C-alpha cells in the first residue's frame, strides 16, 4: 500500500513521490560534496609540485593518497552503516572529511598534507560505501538503476565543481585558497543533504561480528560476476584518473603551453558524465546492463586514443568521449554490484568501491611513471591497456540480463 505522505511503498519509494525526489536530491548533494573535495587538488597539481618542489608523479599523491584512504575506508564504513543506519553514518563521514579538508591547507610540509589527505579519504569512504546500498533499500527495485544513475550524476558534478573552482582560484590566490573554496561548497552541500535525506524505512540495524563480516565479504568475492564488476571499477577508474591527473601537465607543456585557468576549462568535459550516467541507467533498464557497460568502455577507449592527436580541439573531443563513456559504464557497474550481491549488499558495494578507488590510487600514480618514461603516449597506452582488459573480462564473464 502506498503512503501518500512519505511517498513510500512496500517495495520502496516510487518515482514522482516527494520522498523519492528528496532522496535523489539529497544523494545528489552528498555526491557533489564528496567528489568536489576528493578531486579539488587535481587541477592544482602543477602549482602543488612547484610550491613543494616535487615531481609530477609525487604531486599526484595529493589525489592518490585520498583515493587510497577512500578505498580502505569503504568496508569499515559499510559495517558502521549496518549498525547505526545509512544516513547517520554518511553524515558523520562527510562532516569529518570537511574538517580534514580545512586542516590540509593549515599543516606545514608536503608529507603532513599527504597524510591528512589520506585521512580525508578514509572519511570520504563513508559516502560511496553506503549511498548505493541506501538507495537500493529505499527505492523500488524497478527504478534502482535509474536512481543510481542520478546519484552518479551528482558525483560527476562534484568532480567538476572541485576542479573548475579550485584551479582558477588557486592560480590567482594560491592552491590552498582554491582548496578552501571547494571545502566551503562541500559544507553547504552537506547541510542540504542532512536536511533533505529521508530516514531509512527499509533498514534494520544489525551489528555484525567479525566472522559474519568476513562471510559477507568472501561470499561476494566467490561470485565470478561480482569479481569482474569489482575489476571493472579497478581498471577503468585507474585509467580515468590517470588521464585527468596528467592531462594538466601535458597541456601546460609545448606545443600547447596553456595557462592553468584555461586548462581547468577542459574539466567541463565532466558534464558528459553528468549527461551519460543517468541515461546509462535508463538504457540498462531497457536493453540490459551488459551491452551498455561494454559500449561505455568502447567509447572511453575511443576518447583516450583521440588525446594522442596534437590538436587541442581533438583532445577536448577525446576527453568528452572518455568521460561520457567511463561514467556510463561506472553507473551500470556500481548499481549492478549492489543488486547482484550474494551476501551483504553494503559489503558488495564496498568491495566495488575498494577496487574502484584502489585502482584510482595505484594507476593514478603509475600514470606518472609512464609519462616520465614515454611521455603522454606512455600514459595513454597504459590507460588503453587497462580499459581493454576490463572490456574483455566483461564480455567473457558478465551475463546477458
């Protein structure tokens, strides 16, 4: 029976109801808060490298340290969310992350800042660990894929906002000021999330002992389908972050020699992900998840290849394609990892995020090695290899659904 006041039903909130709209808008805002903070230093990496006197790959640790912390934080936060509820856990996690973001710019020294970025990532892990589980529990199953796509679109706008605000501010007022401005935006989005997000109605608190927790993790890991979905995140996200980490350095050098404020406009390509992620959910509901995921990967590979052309317009087109293709595939894979769970749903989402951000941390740093050894073609070759491997695995293992 439908509840006209809350907009809920026995199967979860339905499209068109107030509770469904509040839930999606709230998750949109917390997605913006999370990913604006996570990636705000990315457009500032050349300034950070100069300020601290470090190399490009070492400067990229400002991103990799945070994504490593996030990768390690998602599983503990999934159990905290099981015990206290999804919304309270996400609220505490993102609030503590905002505090860390402010402290990053106050501490002296490069390694102190890296350490705090790692802790910030640990806190940020509470949002991706729980957002998809919260969504899958509270909305009707028949619209879960579409709703997940809407949440992913918030993460893309967050990533865009973090980069597009921080870089021009940082170029004129210093990179630390750029980071602080983004932290202020994140705090506003957190307040909106806490106000809008409905309390979980389909959630039952559960305290999980260590043995049961391990069973939930290993049960999901025994599934070949879930294993490939986790690898999907690991490989493609690693390549995606490497492209954005080192594209700034590529465009700042000859033959382009662009100023940082102008390079930051390339991050507007993130809007392609904002557009593609909810539509990928719609296409997945209509045509099945597997073909949409595969097409997303192929579009990403085409875009990565175009960035090898030494023409700014072609590079921008390539970045748009790789971003749209990546987020289409990610929207499908992340929702699939939650709905296909064979043990704990939150733990399955956390394992996906562990792979996703673990890949970001590892390959987001390793892309700098390839840049040093073989220039921009080296980084591009690494990303093409990662995405091709993910595509072959998906083609061979994922079922037609």
